[in-house]
C-alpha cells in the first residue's frame, strides 16, 4: 500500500492551523506541482523540529478533483451532503483545497502556514483560516472530551486509510471538514445532569452512560456506538476567542459512507424523532468533502498527466 500523509493518522497535538483555499489558476499542472511541494514543507519542519510532533495534510475538494486529476477519481468521493431538518443543518460550503497543520508549538504552525500561503499565493485565494488548540485534557469547550471513541494504535490505519481494494488511491483518505459554532451561554445554563444526558457521557471521567440511562436523543446515541465509532478517525479541536467559540471537526476515513451516516443520524434522528440534542446548543456553519491522496500519488502526478 502507498504511504499515507502523516497528518491523516497523527497523534493529537497541542495546536492546529486549518487553511481552506479556492484555486484561481486554470493551470492544473502547476497546482499539482505545488501540492507536491507542500509535502517538502511538511517534511522540513517535521525533521527540523521533531520535538514539536509536526504533521501536515493536504486534501483536494470533491468539486475540484476532476479539474486537477481528470479521468482519475476515488470511487466514493462525492460532494458534502447538504442536510437540513427543521432548524438543524449541515450546510455544504465546497472548497478546492484543505490544508491541516498540527504541532505542539503554535509558532511552528504559524511558520508553516506562512510558507504554505506564500507557495500558493498566486494560484489560490484563502477562503478561511482557523486556529485550533488543545483545551484541558483534550476536551471541547463544552467541557466534555472530544473524539472519545477514536481508534487507537494501528487500528487507526485500518479505519482511516484506503486499502488495496481501490488500488489507484491506496494510502489515501476521505476527509470531511465542518466548523461548528457553540452557544456556550445557553449550554452553561444547563445543570450537570442535563449536560451529561445530552452528551450521553459523564463529564468528569468521560464514561459512557449505561444503556438504561442513555437517552435516545443523546450525542453518544447518535455518534458513539461501536458500529459508528469504529469506522472513523476524528481530529477535532476547539477554536475561538472571547466572542466566538466552537469546534473544528475533521474526519478521516477509508470510506465516505460512515461519516454521512453519522451526520444523517444526528440531524434526522430515529423513527421516533429523536435527533442529536447537542445540535440545540451548537450549529455547523461550514461543511466540505475532500480526499487526501497518498504521498506517492501527489508526487507521481506533480506534472502533466
């Protein structure tokens, strides 16, 4: 199998920088070459500052893929599902390129981000930049642990990386990105018992509630059972300032299907109308689908096809 990009299965970090670009240059060959050069930036900082646990990932948007790689497309790559039910939405905001930079030093993330933006400056426009950070011991700003059901160790490779069944894209990963904005004022007005019922976990020690206590409308009931959680790897991190706070959700997967099923369960709920009540206190403001090819794929297609 081809070598995955390091950022796909990297261990949790203290800082992250998420960059989203749209391409304004019609010269696809030039873009392919620059994407391969991004790998050199990632590799340089990884070696120069190995103690900072540096990782990078570049992913190409579903709507832009065929312009960049005509005739070649991952079998499950599709636009982000634009879902809505009543006042709950998972909006689709397509974007051409997604760059994820992570490290245990904020200054290294910033330096790498400046080099990435300079490299792509003439061919792209920066649509969005979000700085993520580790909050306490890996918690969301709601106070609950994020990505509690993430696979560990080598299991991450099985979950996040495309295998030899799609040989052209072996070593790649399907990536879905959402930026959620929290209403922390309303959330903090809830007492602890209500917060735990909505999340389906204890706040202090992150234990999943028993089946008898688990509410059908809980976040865990819609996202955290074994069947759903075992097929996805998340790199979620809080972001924000004194006015706006939320969660940047990045999901890497060997298939696009599990994430879409999870999102549908959260928004549409079950046959009794039990949706994910966490969505009463947070809302997705963006959503985009990408594919992060293997290192060999990016380098092999760095020139004209």
